[in-house]
């Protein structure tokens, strides 16, 4: 459907500008008159297909969601209604994907659709957790309070994500630098030595022959190597799209040395914080488990939690239901049991989340401190091997002279 730009005038004589998706101009004029406005101009702008295509171009991050929730909370607490709040946000949101989605949400609210139902049309933009929490806020009449909680939730999530990125930046740069240096030595430096060795009829040692073979292989068959890498990447991506492949990959991540324990702590922090936030908003335990399982970032734990949910449906407590999930530390299970016994589960979960968020920060610092010297050592050994392989024949030439 096309997107129309319109201008109208209200009873006070003030001009109103907006955009509306409709089949034709008649629908836009009808919408304007239903709102007791006088139409001035209605002009077609673009199609809905163009909007949907552009929504796929830019990813919405936890930071964007945190800003959205914080600004919406501020506007609601100031006394502004939902329609005008969304109208303000769609004009000042920096993320283009969110801005275009808010345009459609604004038009849906004008038609009488609730905010949560409008957001459900853009589940690739707004996570199920946020949509369900907004729906709970609309039902209880505490939307501003719940939006404020969600802003804090996504601020914490953004903080964890940033720390994880910072911890991985240096190792990634070091790996790229190592590959670049090794490739340069094999493709540009080594050929110079090869011609020198061949001209002097020097008997080459084993390490030098290996390096020469690698050098010739990269120079002559670089396109095959590149094609092989692309095929491997495509195969991995294909496997990760399958449920079993994704679960297997996420299982391996949790068992990897150095970083596996860090991922477990991140999952524990997300689980406890998310569950506390959802339960404190009045959502039932069964629905809460389903919602929170989708924000953990690990399909293996998500599947295990959904299995635990079936046990909770049958009447088993959450503490007992998740007892067999090895991916969650025993402390999480113990704290949940304490919370259930005391009747203050959301408060206990909040304290547990605080603990694991501090643990994540320490684990990331420790992980970086361990990985960096290991990568430097590996890089030094590889480059050292190449240099020794190039120098060894030179010593043989010197001895022969």
C-alpha cells in the first residue's frame, strides 16, 4: 500500500502534518475527518513495500531500545498520551529502521489499535519481551512504570554487550594482524629468498620446503583458497539456520575453554534479570519462562527452559523444573528456590542478577588478560617459524662458502 503525506487543520486553526499508509486518498481523507480535522493536502509519498525493505537494512540494538523506552517513559510520565508520544519519537529517533516502524505504529494507533498490537507487526524490531511487557502495562494501567523498567533492562543489556565487544576487540585485531603479516611474508618476502636459494643450488631443509610450498600454494591457488573459505562460511551459515545445528554450536560455546564460563555467567545474568522484570509486572510464570527464554542468546538453554516450562505447567515449581539444566549454575537454582519459599522471587532474582552482572565484568576482564598473551605467543611462534625457515638455508650457504 502507498504511503501518503497529509496536512490538516484542527478546530483551533493549527496545522497538523503527518503520514499515513492507505489504499487510496479517500481512506486518508476519511481518517482525517474521523479525527475532526479539516484536510488541506494529501499527497502520495512511497509504498509500504519500500518501507518494509528499508526496515531490513539496519539492525536495532539494545542501545536503541533503551533510548526508545527511556524517551517514551519520560513523555508518558509528563502526561502526554500514547499517540502524541509516538509522533514525537518517530521524528527524533536516530535509528532509521525504528523510525520507519514507528511511522506505521503511529498510523495503527490512529486507527484505534493498541501500542502492543501495533508493535507486534515489527517483531524483527521490537523483541517479544518488550511487546509482552507493554501489553501487560496496558492491561494493568502501569505502562509508564513498566516502560521505565524496560529502559533499565536494555541499558544493562547494552552495558553487557559493550563489555563483551571491548573484550573481543583486541584479540580480533591481533588475529587479523597475524594473518596479514603471515600472508605478506609468504607472498612477497618468501619469493625473493626462493630465487636466491635456487640460484645457489642450496639443499633446503624441511621447514623451508614447507614454507615454500605454502608460499607457492597461496600465489598460484589463492582463488581456490578464497573459494574454499567462502564455501566453508556458507556451510556454517546453513547449519546455523537449522535448529539442531544452532543448538550444537551454542552447546560448543558453553564448553569452550576460557570463554565458556563467561557465556554461562552472561546467560545467568540475562535469565535472572529478565525473569525478575517480567514477574514483577504481573505476567504469569508460564508466560514469563517462554518470554525470557528468547532473550538469552543461546538456543540450547532456550530449549532446556521450554522443557522446564512444561514441568511448571504440570505443577512443579520453577526451582525443581530447572534443576537438571547444567548450563545454569547451581546458585541460580538455589536462589530461585529461596525466592519461591519466601514469596519474594522477583526481589531475589534481582539480587542474583546484580551478582552475575558483576561476575560477567570480572570474567571478561580475566578472559581478555588470558587470551591476549596466548594469541601473542601463537603469533610469535608462527612468524618465528617462518623467519627461521628462511634463515636456515642462508646459514648453509655461508658454511658452504
